[in-house]
């Protein structure tokens, strides 16, 4: 049961978004640009993985499973691979560039001032562009907000991770802008 009466029983972020559709529109447009838009040199799966990783650091069950399932869908891997990244991305079979970006995302999750010049230099030396670094910081910051929105209102989340995986293809096809929250 959410902390306030959301006037719906939708899980996770969908509940508060349905409660305040005028703010949901802007949040979904931000998610669309950051995660789904094709005008980005980071693949969708890597962007979703950054969101899932930050959500795991914030212990937001709903978001880490939604976006972990999206990453799994795009990267065509199993959830065990996503879980390995959440547990220890340095031990996961990822590119040096993605590892450098995940390190930056972890610092943003703690607070923006935790990002170091060395982390930025490492990302650049690993092949990250300024836009990819920018977007990593913004994805991490946005997910801190999304996670706090979901958990701060005490929303509920399905415990069956298969449900998130089953919805991933549909969400990948639909994107985040102009979504029907009741689907």
C-alpha cells in the first residue's frame, strides 16, 4: 500500500505517474531521450544497464528489475549477466568503456561531487565521448530521482522477476514517451 492514496493499484512508478499525469509526461519524455532514443552512440542496452545498476545501488527493487529486464532484452543476455553487473561490474564481461561509465554512474549515485577527473579521463581513454559521459551522468542522476519517487511514495512491486522480463519486449517496442500507464 502506497504512503498516499494514488487512486490506483499500479506497481512501481506507474502508480504515481497515473496519479499525476501532468508530471508523468515530462518524466517519460526524459526517459525516452535518455534510454530509448536512437540518436545516441551508447546502445540502448548499455543505457538501460546503467539505470538498472544505479537502481540496484539505491535498492529500488522495481526500477532495477524493470530496467534490468530491458537491458537483458536489448543485450540478449540472461538476467544472471545483469545481476553480475549489479553485484560487481568490474568482474563482468563488459567493455572497458562501459566499466568506466558505470564507475562514473556509481559516483553520481553517491553525489555529483564524487565524480573525479580521473574517472572522466579513464572513460575518455576507454573510448567514451563527452556526450556519452554527459548522458551517463544524467541517466544516473535521473534514476536517483526515479528511484526516490518510487520508494519515497512506498509503491509496491511484483516480486516475480519473470513479469518484468515478459514486459521488456513490449516496452522496447513502445518506448517511454506517451505510454499508457494502465497497460
